């Protein structure tokens, strides 16, 4: 292949470091290598990733020092980050045949990278998510919302970018990156919105786009934010973020703020800025262990130690369905099925929950178990199992002095239960309906148990201390072993917005019609995950997600379809009862 390049680095008297990209195979009309791009940056205490801006050509082959990263900005191609180097259509880490380095070496990553911009060290929950991301076990959290106004207007770039800039300035996690050692959060100097926002074509379906986002992690220790935004043609905004900077409620906070700023932007917005300077006084909310006592009780500590050290036959997981074992080679091949329920149907479900003294989480959990039991009945390998390991995400924001819908960060724990597999001996599509085995008593028992143990769930966060900083080693040991949970549910609740007062032109008021939610931790998370969220309109979205290696696709697809049908049966039967 005839393409090659060379990186020449030198320090000027002003101590600015310059990178130039030269072509060692110039046109025949030139006898010397030509410079096709260049970049310069002040050498902070330790440099992050070098940036090469291509000014004279739209497509370029490039190379650099082995082991580094390059951010390439072309005239025709969008900015891209490469942790290795591309020579034409091939990839290589042995660059001796392609480049020559002169003067000084490329800056190497340092454990003190960006020390001048350090905001704070990562806390327990943040390090938990960082470790899983580094191991390729977790990609991102996604919360989407379909925006609409009375005049059916379109979210055009000037209006969106103007509002987005205000959102970023109100949420510090949107303005940070990770240090080279992934232990600290660094303040970015600026954010180029065009690099973080992508406009999607009309041929892409939302469910397919969710899957593509769940398969993409984030590049750490580069000059790009730890979030990205996708704009669908129907005004659906898909917000994806690195799990280390925010949980599912952080996605709700993002859309809550974006909706607020859209309704405060002067319309029509004509001019806008693509590059946003980050304030130097940017501060993150303290990590969770600084805001609430996360120390586990002695009883919990003993229980957790027993869970990890007792003989396998004595552990509750031994007879529980947990899906396939954790794969030895992590991958992010995720699946998503987005279920939707109208405001009317959702309202009916909530009425039923109130009348039976339970919650929507309790109802969905009590429906999911018999549905999953029906699906598992067709799998002979599950017949010796007795229970389903069921994890429920618990927001611990209620114990912390932060606004529920307006704060980004990681404030979540989990509770674990082992409901029994319901045996009926029928196929996975029984004539008696998917609700066979469902009882309101179980829904009430489930939600009551969650409420009773709310405070205890905080202590589970503190158990991370007993890994003594070796979270990544802990998860490496899980590879090839039995998964922790077969089913997980995470309910973000309904995004509530204040009623708009009198406005001169109501056609400019935006609202949110539908919302969806998903998480990309299928490698080591629950084999099947229910991601629940309610829109301000009253509509309900349930994202059923799983990894290709966690359960067979037919099984998960049957579960998603069965869950949708079971909820429909419940609503239909209750409507018939109310008429009587």
C-alpha cells in the first residue's frame, strides 16, 4: 500500500508543542514531503490526546507513536478517535514501515494527565462503572424523549444548540472527562457541540438506533465529552452517557433541563455557537459516600461475605435461573425491544396499583415472573431450577439532599429477591393467557419488601469498599462464572413538569410525548433487563434489553412479547370488570 505518514514533534521557545502530519509520498511535482495538516496545544502538566486537523484534504491516511491515540478531524469526515493507527483500510501497531519520528517522542499518557484540570477523584459507584466500562462489560445509559409543540415544529440546529449549551452549563458531569489512569474527573476546556451531536436519517428506527448506541462505549482520556446526542427526524432526542458520570435518573435530569431551556430560548433562534467554553470553576456534586453513610450493617456484611464464601450448593443462586454464564470474552452485542403503553392504559395500571396497595414496580415484577416462568418451561435445562434471581434497582436519592429530577450523578443501589419459578407444564404461549400465575398479593408483597429494605440498600454501596480498590479484578474473576441476576428491573418513574402558565404564543411551548430507557451492561448485568420510564404525557416506555450471550434471542423475544401481551390482558380484564 502506497500510503504513509510521519509525525514530527518539536518544542518551540514558547514551549508550545506542535504536531505536523506530512506525506512521505508526495506528488511527482514535488520533491519534498508536504505538510497536509497540523495542530498545536499548550503543554499542560501532562498532555492528553494529540489532535491533528487536516486542512488540505478530505480523506487521509495517518500514523503516530505506537500505544497512543489520535483525534483526526477531516474536511469531509467527522472527527474520529483512534486508539490505534489506520494505514488506508488496514490497521497496525507496528509503525516502523510507515513512519519516522524526529526531534522528540509523542507525549505519553501519564497518571497525572490533566492535573491542572482535576475536579475530584471518582467515588465508589463511579469506580464500579468505570471498571466495567474499561473491561468492555458496560457501554452506556440511554434515555430518549420525543419532543413536540402545538405547531408541530421541528427542533432545528440553532434552537437545539442554543438550548443544549445552557443544559451543559447546568450539569457539570457533561463537562468532564477521565484522567489517564481513570481515577479522577478532569474539566474539559471546551466542548464542540457538532462533535457530540449527530443528526439521524429517516431510514433509521429508534429501536435499531438504541441497539447501535448500546454497542458503543466511550473513549476515555480524550478531549471529547462523556456523552453524545442523537437527533431523530421526529424530534426524538436520544441522550447516551458514560455510566461513570450518571445513572438512569441522570438521563431524566438531562431531558428535564433540556425541556426547560427549550421553553426559555428566544424564538426563532437564528445564530448559535458550536464551541462552548467550560467555566474554570466547574464542580461536580460530591460522590455518594460523601453525601450519605453507606456503611453496611454488621448483619448485611456477614450476609454478603457468606454469599461469596459459602459452598456453591448452599448459596441461593445455586438453584436460581440467572441466564447464561458471564462470557469469558466481554462483548457489547446488545438487543433492545421498546414496549409502549398509552397514557390511558398507563393511567389504568396506576389506578389498579393504588386500589391494591402496590406500586407500578411491584405490578411489573409480579407480571414478569409468571411470564418468564412460561418462557422457561420450554427449556429442559431449567427444570431443576427453583427460583429466578431478581434484582431491583433502588434510587438512594431519597436519602440525599439533592433534587430528584435535576441532579446528574450515580445514586443507585440494588435489592435482590428469589421468587419461585411458576410451574404449569404448559407451553410458552398458554391458552389460559400470560397472566396465569399472577396475583395482586404477590405484587403487594414485592413492593412492600422493597420499601421495607430501602435503607438497607444504601449499605450495599458500602460493600464496594471491601474490594479494596480491586473492582476490575473482581469482575475479571466473574468471567466464565454464573451470572448474578437472571432478571433486573429499573424504574425511573414519571418525568413530571410544572404546568405552563399564561404565555403569549403557546405554539412555541414544547412538551415531551414519549420516553424510552435502556442500559448497556449485558455482559455481567441481569440476563434480561426491564428499563421503565414514564413521560410527562402519561405514556409508559419499557425497554427490554439483553446481550446476545446472556440469553438466546428467541427466549428473550418471547419474554418481551409475553410481557406486552400480559399487560394488555390485565388492562382489558380490568376494563371489563369496571363496566360490570
